[in-house]
C-alpha cells in the first residue's frame, strides 16, 4: 500500500483547506447573505456607478507574470479576478519540500496578499500549509505537489448579491471566485496520489491595478 504523510495535500487539505473566517470582510459576508455586506461598516457608495465583475476570459491590460518570490512563484500582474484566482489556487496547491522551507513557503504566499490590511485575512491563507514540524516530516519524505486548474467562476451567491446592488463592490473591489482543479502529490520511493480540489478565494482587483489575494472564503454554493 502506498504511504503518505497525513496533514498536507490529500489528507490535510480535506480537513482544513477551506477555512471559515470571521474577520468582517464585506465581500465574504455577501457569500452568505446580502449585498449590503460589500459596504464594510454600512457606508455604501450609492452614488458610485455600477461596476460588474469582468467577464471570464476578458483581456487584461497587464497580464505578465511578476518575478518569483523566492521558491514560490510570484503573483501575476493581471487585472481579471477569475484569472488571478486560478493562478492563486495553483500557487496554494503547489509546493516542494525538497527545495523550500516552511518559512520560505509562507513568505512566497504572503507576496500575493493585498496591502490593504483592513481587508486582508492572512490567517486564512497561511493556514493552508502545515506547521514547521509537519513540514519537516514531509521534507524527510521529499514530498512535493503540482496542480492543474480546470476552471474558475463567480459563485451564485456572489453574483446574486452583486445583481441586487452593483455599486456596492466599488468600496473595496473584492470578488469571490471559486476555482476547481486537481492536485498531484509525490513522495519518496515512488509514492503518490491525486485529488480533485475546489476552493473559493476572495481577490481584490481595483481599477487600473493588479489583483491581489484577500482571503480564503467560506464554503459557498457554486
């Protein structure tokens, strides 16, 4: 029987890969309830013009990858929320304990985060990798993973909230995007396996700016 380390990838991700967060991010509350959540503490910019989310596959004015953040690929310079979320999911599902320490993995992931601290939830993102002890055990087994992305889309709850109040998104320009794909994990002596993955991310894409990662969103209806 093939062996694998519990805690990251196939087993660990099933228990912890979607983290329910409660940091008051307006966009995340929209996933659960109403359009008013996009206004933060209730100051909705009603006068702002409606800004619908970009269509999936739309052209991005700056779609070049940035330089890598050490062993972890750096965030792409792209302004499309769906395309950015797909790249972020691939980053989160990929790792190589043979060449990357746990601290380096965290540093690389943090480079993807929004610089607007009132919205970013680093705890939900950093929780996607194990603690240093488990990472060391994984490294002993030379565990590494790659990811392929199938598709990305706006969840139904997000689209419903946006249709009820299109102008609400102009407060923070945070979009919810669900990404699906597959993670393939390999470890020493020919061990390995694969798992279908799905994650909902909150990404910030302000006009005329590159997108950034905000948080891992709670589980929502697709």
